[in-house]
C-alpha cells in the first residue's frame, strides 16, 4: 500500500473548522487506499503567544524550558486532529516527537535530527491507525525535549517520510505551490508544476519563503519527493523532486528577492596576501554567516572588500571589522543596510549561455545599479538598492518570459 | 537537607505575575536551606479552554487524545515557572509526568498511579536543581500519556513526596487552609491549624472542596504530612497529619455540606431476604456509587428503600431501579433531586457521647427535617432538603461552638 506523509502548517490547523477540514482530507486520502502519516504544526499563532508569555514571565528563558513550553503547541493541534478523525471513523493516534522516536542532538531551540526510530509509527500503520506526529519537536539523547527551529515541521515531515520509506511527502500550507516569483510582487507570477531539488534549494536560499532550506536538503539527501500544495484549495501544487534527465529543463524557473542581508565594505585594505583571510576567519570564529564577497581590483596598492551578512548578525560583524581595520591598516568600515539580493534560478542555466547577459541588460534598462554579483551553476544573484528590489524582480520575471510560459516546465527562452 | 514538595494549583499560576510570585516563594524556600520539588497545575482556565476546543472539533474525543491535549496545560505552566526561577538565579528543570517516572494504569482521563520511579528527579536534586513536575499527568505502561482525573496535581504532589521521602508536602491553593465550615456559608468559620488524615478524609468525602479525597488517602497511606496554605497570602495554613494520641482531640472539627447527590426511593418493596441485595448488586454492576442507604421498618409486609447516588449517575440509577421494580413487585421509584447532605466531622466524637443528640436538637430548633442519617466513628451525616442546607450548616457550626474556639485544636465542648 502506498505510504504518504502529509504535513499541515499552523494556518492549515488554525481553528476548529480548519482542523475538521484537514481531518476530512486525511480521511479522504486514507479511504483512497493510501497509508497516511501526518505531521502537524501548532495552531496559528499559538507559538507566538507562548513566546510572548515566556517574555512576560522571564528575561532569561533557558532553551531547555523554551522547548518544553513551545512543544505544548503541537501537542494541542495533534490531539485535536486525532479527535476530528475519530468523528470521521478514522482510527488515529497522536505521537510526540519523543514517542515517534525523533532523536536529536541537544542544541535546544535549534536541534538537528540524529535518527528517526519510528517503531511506534510502523506499529500504528500495521494496525491500520493513522499516526499524527507533533512537528518541530524531538527528544535529545539525554531524554530532554528539543525543538528543530524555524520550519521544523517541514523537517519532521521529510524526516518521517525518509525513515518510513514513504512514496511521497505532501507539504500543505497557505499557498498553492512554488511560484515563478512572489505573487505579491509580480501579480502575473505562475505556479510551477515541478522544480528540481537543486532549484528549490537555490529558491529557498535566496528568499523563497515556501520551503525552508533545511527540509529541502533533507528531502534531496533522502530522495523524498515533495509536493507543496494548499490546504485551503486542495488543488495540485508544485512537485519538488530529482532532476529528470529526459526532460528539457527550464532555463530560469523563478526570480527571488531577499532583504534579510546587509552589506559591509572595508575600504583601503592593503593588497597583501592573508589580509582577507584574517577578516573572514575572525567572522567565522564569531559564527557570522558571510554570504557574498567581492574584492575590487587593487588600486594604488589598496583594495575594497565588500561582503554581505544576515541583518541579525550585523552588530557582531561590524564589531569584528572595526576591531580588525586598524590592525590591517584599512581606511574605514562602511555599512549599507538598505540593500536587497535579487536572484534568478534555473537548472537549464548550466547548459544555456546568455542568461547572465539578459539579467544585466534587463536591470540596466530599468536604471538599476548592480552592487555585487554572485553565481552558482543554476543561480545568478545581484545585490541592488533595496528600494529597487521589487522593480528588479518584475523586470527579470518579464525578461525571462516567466508569466507567458505554457506549462511551467519550459519557459520561453527569453534568456537564452 | 530537608526535602519539601510544593504543589501550586491553577489559580496560583494563573498569569505571569502569579508565576513570578510562585517562583519567588520557591526561591525563598530553596534559599532557606530546603531541597524543593514542585508540582504545578495548568494556568487558570487553560484546561477548560482546551476542553472547549476539543468540543468544538469533535463529538467523539477519545480518552487517549483528550489526555494528550490536556497535558499541554501543565507543560506550559511548568516551563514558565522554571524560566521565572532562572531569572532569580535558581537552577530549575521541568519534567513531564513521563520524565518524572510517574507510571499509571491505562485508564485514560482517570488513571491511577502504579509507581513513581523518580530517578531523574533524584538526579536533579543531587545536582542542586529544583525539579518542576507537571501535575495531573503520567505515562501508562503502554507508554501512552495519561491524566489522573480531578485534583490530579494534588495526587501528583503527594505521590512525589511519598516516593522521594519528602519531609512535608505543601499544597498551595487559593484559600488559606481547611476551615470549620465553608466561609461563604458561615462568615465566622475559623481556619483549623491541624486536622488528622481521618478527619480530612471525612471532610473531603462530605463536601469539603479544599483537598480531593484521593490525595488525602494517598498521603495517609504513605505518611506524608500535608500543609494546605494560600499562595496569595503565604500565611501558615492547615496541617493534615497523623492523629497525635497525646493531644486532646476536637469533638467536632468541621461542618460540611454537599449537594452533589440525589435521593431515590423505591416504595412498597416486599420485605423478603435478597430483594435489597438484587438492587444494590445491579447498581454496583453498572458502576453506580451508592452512598447512604436507609430501609424503613416493614409495614404490612412491604418497606421503602431510600438511597443516595451522585447526581451525574442519576439517569443510570433510575433506569436500573425502574427496570427492577416490577420484577420485585415494588410499587414505585421516586426521585428527589433537591436534597443536601450536611455532616459534622471530628476525631473526638469517638470518645464523646452526645454529639448526635446535639446535631438533631440543633436541626429541630430550625425546623429542618432529617430525611436520612448515616454515621462513621468520626462523622454524622444527615440528608435534608436542599433549600435548608446552608441554614443547617450555620446552626450546626454554632451549636458546636466552632467559631468561638481559641486555637482550632480544642473547640468548646458545646456538643459534648
């Protein structure tokens, strides 16, 4: 019997009506002949409310206790989903992360899954019972309750699918799939029928908010096909799966933007070997996640080094850069926090020259200045002024003809 | 180092301010040199809200899932208490019923504790950490989450105290102790400084709402001295402990009333051996808890049998009685659901005649008719008209001089 793992996010189980609708869909899937395992998030704003409560009570908030607190959320939603299923005559049992055998490391509030035992889930499936598993949570090897960080329920669902050898993993959310661009920015954005894991990784890494990078990586590493779809419309969504060599690949699948990073520039850096190394070693030691790096051509024996870091790590990065600047005889540390990264992603880019030229020409036509550039085999990203970000996304979406594509698999070769 | 178990009920941890106040008190106890283990209930109305949510979602509500749902409540409060303790520099760790090793049978929503392993709690105490344990919950031998029913957190606290060999168990609640009568009915009711386990059992069994019968039984069986006190005033409360033979005992310690039972009467029952047995066997088989039973003197070869049952079991009891009546040639089944049981409780009653006479005289003076009577060595209970219940409590409280007593241990011998 095919086994499907279904993940329902917070808005999908946001109230009693939504929970009954979800139960109805699970029941339908079950009755169609599939074995089903469910992973659920906490209802709607529960997690935010619990965090607010913790802030009201305490300034310290130890991670172990924060995890204990937050895991109450999924406990509530999963029990309610099981009750709604009972009303529909579907045998269901809820399982905490611990009961499901989701063993993690001990990094509270951001634990990594080490192993999914899943014995009780397999037993439930054998008994004809639908296991409903708490997303976002696990148990550490020290038997403490842990949580998996942002997007944790996606990770739970994918990990369960991998451990149980599921045929597919359906991620139900409040959007109908993965789009060629954020429809709030590009009204003509089109839902993609299919993207490869590699494309999805790049989309997630560059601002696409539908799936968290980590769950996509997990799915790719464990060969779990994902379908991202809506629990509000139940229509078919976007498949995320292995690249299919027999299929012609989209040159550009999606345009993304991201304003979560800021740009630092160290000017007048003496152009000597080891200078850049000392800067980026110091940043790495402080756990600052440096993304893009650009070093200008040397001029009069000095150069400028620009790099981007997450906005949340700006203070630490500035402290390190300013501490290092006098030691390396650099002139100044400049911060630009009004930048955006705009990216185009497509697996077909690998074998199609000209994509980069199309991007630069399109941005130039709109008078959008490119401050930094970074590329991967299937992605080109440019840092631009934050105020130009939405215009950049729209012009690029148009330049690659993403709106006019017929079936989402083969966009017109506007960028070819 | 002395070990104290402290239990905090729902109103005691009702909001962020209350939780900080509780943490403050725990910290003070800890700093005074005691080892402390804490058992907490869910915050205020959390459990009611979760039940309402379940009712919105489902008509079936399987017990296993209801238990999973409701145990979210203590998870929240215990994590918050630990966070508040962290702010005060007190190392604390929360433990679910399962983590604390509270093993129960599998009767969901009303499980009985089979064993308290407590290894992790002992380890925490050794490390100088205050364990904060979820009240009301356990884990079944099948590894499912269970709850202990009404008053479950008191039971948790007493069970922990017994298992860990605590020197005392402090039950913090929203009243300042055990009173000679409900102060809402008798404004002059006085707080008792001390009652014996036996008296407390009778008080709990006859309508005293401060402690649940089951937790008192558990404390008595395991010789755990209890102190009932207020988390709002923190003043010394009422000690519940073994009877102290060297101490003069109160003849009457408290007057209680209870309107949770109803009276059934089967009239015209043939006065033959085995008739009453067949009735009460049938009721027992249907798990109806019969409390008082009165059979009138036979008259013309027939008699009337009256008995009381919990209001919640009335429908079942009536069904059984009406089914049986024609088979035993009884005349009719009458129901009186406007009755109350009024009781006087006191350990000194055993050695003091005249207590009963005082009771009957006092009720007679107020024209309150006694419908049924039941006694134990340290209790006399009368069923009266529900409308007279409060007046009965007041006149009895007065008749035994409970308000005028100096120290709560030796009430004036008004009833002697």
